[in-house]
C-alpha cells in the first residue's frame, strides 16, 4: 500500500475523513471582520493538539465547513465537541461584543458526513462478491 491516502498505526491501516458543518446560534452572520481569521487559527491549533488533519476549511459569515482526517479512535461527536467548545470559549473572551448578541456562540447541532475514497456501492459489491471467491 504505497498510496498516501492511507495512514498506518501499530495495529491498523485507515483512511477516515469527515465533512463537518456547524453554525453560530440563530445562524447569525458573526463570523466576519476578523472573527473568521481568528476562528481559523484556533481550529488549526486545536486540530494539531488532537492529531486531526485539516484537509480543507472555509469559514463563512454564518457557518463553518471542515473536511478533516483523523484516527479511527476518534468519534465525530468528540471532534466537534473539541473544536466547538475550545473555539467558543476563546472567541467569546476575545470578542466580548458577541456575548451581547448570542447566549452561546454555537448551536448544539452539527452536520457530519463520512468521506472516503470508495463509494458505498463499491463496498457493497465487494462484500457480496466475497461469497463467489
């Protein structure tokens, strides 16, 4: 396996990626005027601490898009919890004006989709074809 899309550990070979999206409370357009730049810095910092690889990220005024790769021991829920919790605390400290506009920075919800190199149909066909080997 020389393809660099795979990562290895002592016990497994993996390629796990998630597309994550979340919004500020009430989907307010507050991620602008420098908040977006600082938010990006904080997300990269927390990702590095937790060994997440940010493949792509975009901060729009009213939501965040991240495509990241991680170890199989990480759950999407924990990843989002780490990123949202950390960034909310720091951003609200550094931009106190946000506290007057929002009771909390982020909504409680988020979107998560697993992203892989192989399609669902390919996996199903592979599993079904194993009987015929």
